[in-house]
């Protein structure tokens, strides 16, 4: 979604050079996407058909977007190498790539919104607000593509700069709202037990990390567009945004096994819904909760004390303070 004005005599390093760097980084990210997709289908072949379909769609959109931006850079630097005037004119592929970036972002944001909906006990007010932002962003992106296809030069793109800025601002807002919502919802699941809270903290860090790169990239694109509107530095960041969405989505799916393995150590303390990780069950045969297991006796003194007092029954746990009181296992918020 370029929005710079290319004039004769301007340096190529912050126009075609910036766009070329964006294509290279995008190609590297696409390679990571393919590796993650291969790992997903190898490890999670029992996932639901619609989850697998979503992965295939995102990978195909990612590949199509890479083909478009590669055509763009090839057109300017190879096909019209001797025609400097061609740098002023838009090529169709540099406009159409914005459509696939928007689609990838919308699919992934809807996936995370579903996770918020499940984890928030189906809070329609919160998820409805997020979906409203996603729909608004999608409408702005579609309008941008339709309007830009009628334009001929980069100079004319300056007329829709406010729309371009709105798209980047909405994307950043959506990512921040989703990440903030998940952090707050996970924080409410904390039990007060040190080891279980440590696991919850790890999940919070994981949730934040899945959205931080897309947010940073969108903010960087917005800043470069505002500060330097007559260059294509903006394109270097924008070319990568859709691919970062795809990789964050696949990283979320592929991390389930490693997180479940960490959770499956020690004594059962609290149950978490699988939507914490994916927004849907890992496969149909799995139980509806993930158990966090914790060792409550870690010293010899604690072991001796456990012999003197009755063992807790199922659904109970002894506190870590060494007392004989038996406490019920705290429950997570139901979905």
C-alpha cells in the first residue's frame, strides 16, 4: 500500500531500495511460514478441518502476496530499468498486494477475537467491540484498493493518505486491544499459588509476544508514512505486516504441545480452557480443560509433614505454608 510521491531525481535508496528490502525480508518470512506450516500439519493432523483450512488459506494468501510484490519490484528495476519516468506510475500489483495483506490480517484478528470470546465467558460486549474494529479496518482496506485502482501515479495516492493512516491506526489498535484483553483475562485465572501463577505469567508473555511484532511493524509503517510521505520507506514495513500475522498465528498453533508439556508437571492445581492457547480445542477427542500440575512439597520437612496429616482427596490440595489445612482446588473461569 505505497503512498509516496516519486519524483525524477530523488534517490533510489529510500524509494525502490526500501521496497526491495521489504521484498527480501518478506521472502525470508515466507520461508519461515512454510516451515511452520509443515510442522503444523506434521504434529497436529488431528486438528479440526476448519483450522487446517484456515492454515492453508493463510499460506496461499501469503504466497500470492509475495508474488505480487516480487512482480512490482521486477517491473520497476528490470522491465523498465531505463525508463525513469515509469517510477512515477503505479503498477497494478503494488495495489493488489494490499488486498491480501488486509485479508491475512482480518483472518488472524478474527481468530484471536474468538479466543477472547471463549476466554471471557462469551462476553459479547468485548468481542463485539473488537469485531467492529476488524470490520471497520476491512472496509477501509477494501475501499483503499478500489479507489487506488483508479489512480495512475504515486502523486495521486497522496489524496487518500488519511485513509491509509486510518488503516494502520486501526490495525495497531486492534492488536493492542486483543493483547490487552487476553492479558487481563489470563490474570483473572491466577490462583495465588506461586507455581500456578508462574505458568499463567508464561502464558501472558506468550500472548503478548504473538502480537508485538505486528504492532511494532504497523506503528513503524505509520510513523514512516507521516514523517516521510514522499518516499517508499513505508512499503518496507507494510510488505511484512501480513506475513507477520500469518507467522504469529502459526506460532500460536505450534506452541500448544510445548506449553501443554510444561503444564503437565507436578500435582494438579487448576484447570485452564484450551482457548487460552488456540480459541478452539486441539482436536475433538481432547478434554475441555488443560490441567496445570504443581508440586506442593519441595523440602524434606514438607515431606515429613505430609506423613503426619491426611492426604488430600481428589479435588483438594494442601497449601505451601506447611499447615495441615486442606483447601479445595480453585477453579478457573468457566467458558
